[in-house]
């Protein structure tokens, strides 16, 4: 859990992991930034690949990516049955939870089926750092835009709502994302919110947005808010640069 005892969420627009020279993956600076919020020398880290149907290869890649860290790593799977007798208790025993990308609609349905919505809320309130990318970023918010239903993006309005905002991910790499989030906010389908380019994360303490961070120079975060006259105003937020990478992470 976070040593400051505060609720932290780090929502990654894209780029939770980066390739290594040996064709593997390693936690990106965004993920390491989020891990540092625990303040633990050996944080207890739990990975959820619910949005990918608990695919075995995704879970294996996660363990391999963390092999060189000091984290105590576990995972929570729900397919074909929970791999822990008490999934909620397992989540509450962690310092850090990371949620993969994939189908945000699918993961929300499975979490609710297993009664995990309140478990995540309690974990967050008690200082377990919550993190994830794409679907794993959207899920903590009221909603956003998703390809869970097909290649044509659709609104998602039933997120866990720990954060009272809309969320945009892959904001610079998917041409549908920006205009759809702006339209949905302007018409009131989604609340005002925030968005992140690839390699950018949004950091919230409690329900307050505190800063954006990135490891690629030139990437951005954005506040997206209704302007009161049927339109929308987008304000760029310059991320704090954690490190620079020459490779393309999109």
C-alpha cells in the first residue's frame, strides 16, 4: 500500500511496458513511477488480465517482465474460475494492482459478476495503488470511448466511477478517440474528463488530478470539458518528463 496512506490511481494511455533488447518486455517508466508510489522496497504486485480473458500468454509475459524487479508478483484470474479462494481478500492484501488492456466492457462485466467492484473501491480507499493501461485506465473512471464492441468506437458509461471523470486513452494514435470523446462530453453523455497520448499517464490522488507524466518528449495529456454552450474545450497539459526513449512505443 502507499506509504502516505492516500488513494492513488495511475491511468496509462498506452505504454505500460516497453520492449527489451532481448525481445522481451520490461515495466516502462510510467509503470515504475506508479510502483514508486507504494514506497515499498518489495511491493506486493497483482496483475489482472481479465480484459484479455485471462490469456495465459499475457499472464506469462507479465511475470517475465517483472522477473528482474524486487516485486512480489501474483495474478488474479477469473477464467474459468477464480485462482484465489477469496479474490477480494487477495486484492486487499496487495500494495499495487495492475490491469491490462483489452475489453473494458468485458472486464467490468466479469468483475461485477464476481462482486469485485466494492473490493477495488475498498482497496483504493485503503491505499492500494491502482494502475493500468487502456481498458485498465478507463475502468476506474465514469467512462470513455471503447472498441469493446467492434472497430467503430462506442461510448462506455458504466465504469467503476472511482474517478468522476471521463477518460481518453490512445488519444494521439487512434483517430476516432479525440473527436468521439469531445462529442460525448459536449452532449453530456460523458462528464468532463482527461485524456492521454501514448506513453503518457494520468496521476490522481483521491479524486483530484495532480499531474501527467511521460517518458517520451512531445507527448501530451488533455483536459476535455464542456464549454457551457453545447461545445467543448480541450486544454493541453504538459506531462512531467520521466525519461526519453528513442524507440516508437505506439
